[in-house]
C-alpha cells in the first residue's frame, strides 16, 4: 500500500518522558476521538521536546495497513519558526 502526506495536530501529550503518548487529530481521527502515538517518536522526528508537541501541527506520511490501522512516519512541523 502507498503512503500519503497528511496534516496532523497534537491535541495532548500524557505520561512520563519515555512512555508519553501523544493524542493526534488526523483526517481519520477527529479531536473527540484522537489517534494515540508515541510522543518520543514524534518529538525525535520533528526535533522538538515532547512537552512542546501539544497544539502543534505536523506533516506526516500515513500508510494504511492491511489490518485497517494507519502507520505514521516522517513528522515535520507545518510552521517551523526555526527555519
């Protein structure tokens, strides 16, 4: 299956540093039913600390899996003030 570039928004990060979970609004997951993802993975790929993820918007590559789940990768800030 191919991947597509989507925009996601981090609604909330919850948990301790290494096990923190980010809750994401995606095209398939509205804010009232967000997708959960490892905050550390997003933070590493986007070059931010995990505590700065909430409220930020990211580009990510989404690949739909045969079992119906979605795999996200390549997180980049939509509006990166560092550039």
